[in-house]
C-alpha cells in the first residue's frame, strides 16, 4: 500500500503576536496548536510517519507535547530559513512513496483535505492546495498602483503540499545548488519545470500568525461545536 510521510516545520516565533514563545505552543480550547496539527496526521490512515523541525531549545518540549502520538518518528533541529528546516528533515526521513509538507501553525486543515490531496498526488507528482482570492489585488511600487491583477488567476496557497518523494528531494537539492530562496516547496518543483496541480482548500485552513488569527481560530472551534 502506498503511503506518505509528513514533514511539519514548527520552528516559528510568536513575535508578531507579542508572545515570547513559539506560537505552536499556544493553546486553543485546551489543546496546543502543534498538538492539533499533528493530531490531524495521526488520524490519517495514509500517513506512515510524522517528522518535525523545531528550534534546538524546544526539541524536548515538542517531544513532551506530542508524546501521545505514536506516528511522530523524529523531531529535529530546524535551519535558518523554512526551506533549510525542511531540507534538514528530508535528509533524515526513510524513503516513502510521497511526502506531505504542512505548516505546524496551520491546525484546521481537515481530514477530508488530506484525503483529497493524497488522492491527487497519487495521480500527479506535485500537488498544492489553496483558495480563491476574495479581494481585488493591485501591484504597486510602494507609492502608486502599477497594475490591477485578475483575481480569477490568483490563488491563496495553503498547506499541505504533497510530492513524489524523489521529486521533492531533487527539487530541494536543486534549490540549494542554485541558491534559490523560496517561500514554499512547490516553487522549487516549478524551478525544475515540473507541473504543480491544485486541490481546493478551505478558508478555515488558516495559519496562526497574528493575534487576530486567534480570534478566527476560536470562531472555527466554536463553529465545529468542539468541547474541552
């Protein structure tokens, strides 16, 4: 049976939220952000193992936080940038059919989304998920409008992103050789000339980044009727 390994970068700070700790430890209705995120992959039958990248001084904290999740097979020190963290983990995971990469601070992806991304990556080698842009987007030079973009052609990209194991390894290695600095893994695959396919995500699949996101998160939890 084909399966995937999940890589979860979780080395972010909470500075934009005014916190002096990693935002993945923030609790939402009694459960930390990272426990919620990892719990999603723990419950997915197609997931064969979960590997995380975190800050060196937080490795033991993450181990303790996730001790009840047997699919967590490794917690490693992250790198300077997100792509460095993921590459550090990618070098250490066992060979797999596919690799899912998902933000540690994105706890509301949903098992249905994981299933749709998995089904898509078994047919294509690279898959991202995202939602349509709701607002009008303008490109500027900082002081004046240069162009109004067609929002029908724009996508707000989420995670998980899923890839053929050999493809994502090759993409990361190519990025390192050529000093490519990117904000998501699919950009590295695009740099190889490979097609990246799209699966529709959900507007609730937010990344916890600001204090306002915490308000949205509590609303999502309430909407799901979740109890402590």
